[in-house]
C-alpha cells in the first residue's frame, strides 16, 4: 500500500534516514520537526499514517496524540526512548496504535509501518459480513462501529481487537494471541499493549468491566466476548 505519511521527528539525521526508507517503499513523506508543525500537517494533509516522536519541541508527542484523537482516527505510530512499560502505555492510553522504542532498526520500523497500513487500509474487509453482538454493530467494510444508534470512533488497533473478540463469542484469547492476530504473527511488543486497547474500548463503548456486555476479562488468561451478550 502506497501511503501519505507525516513523519514528526526533530532529529534531522534520523528523519532523513526514516524518510529514505519510507520513500523506497513508495510512500510520500512530509517531515515535521516540531509538534505544532506535525499537528498542522496532519490537519492539512489527512495522511494515512503519522509517525510521531514523543520527545518533540513546542508540543510533545503525547500532547499531539491527545489533540488528534479528538479530531481524527489517523493511525499513529509512536517513537519513544527506552523506558518503563508504564511510560510506553501512556501513549497507547492516549490513542496511539503502536510504538517503537529507540534505538530501533529502520527495517523493524518499516515492518510496523506495513502492519499498520495493512490494518488501516481495510485489506480484505469487503469480504467480511457485518458483525452484531448485543446492541453492538461492526461493519468491517466501512471500519465502523455503533452501539445502538450511536457511532463510536475507534483507532485501527482498537477496532481490530474488538472485531477479533466479538467475531468469536465465548472464545478466550490470550493477550499474545490478540497481539498476533491484530499486529501480525511476527509482532514483538508488550502484551500489556492489549490491556491499554481494552481499557480504551471499554471507555468508548460504555462497557463495565464488572458486568461486561462486550469484553470480559478472563483472569490470568486474557479476554473474551461474553456469549450471553
């Protein structure tokens, strides 16, 4: 998939390398060297993907992510310095779809880019039927979700986690299984990434973890969609 990419990276050498790799795969790339410019470029260009360094001048990546998630569902790939799991999960809680920790290999970054674009590109979605679960309606072709008559805006990762669960009510998925199903078999990230996406899904869907309608926690294992919903 050839995509429009906004690359928000204030290190000119790093930006040059990543831009080169992206263009080799046929993508068009605009570089922003601060958070304010990144925000403006996303609003102006409506890109297919935002690659966003967390440590940015003028406006940091977390603030950019927080603002954009009120405006758009553009897939966001965070670039973050190596730190604790909780630090990484802050970005996911704010609505980022995935992350890569620095220092990273450009080929690893490109693999994550391809995975995000495949998901956001709605590959094979047209062949999937609408999925209903309680008052939840998921249309894979349009990548849309409704609770009753109310539309719900989800990120690409949140959508795929939800679709994976409700397509097989009662079937328990481990966090690793969900990561592999949603991110790709060769994904190597934290399993707690799934917890962050589930937390966001429950908030957006109005689901109560104590009396779940859509996503139930299976303690010590993972998650499932309740059969009785």
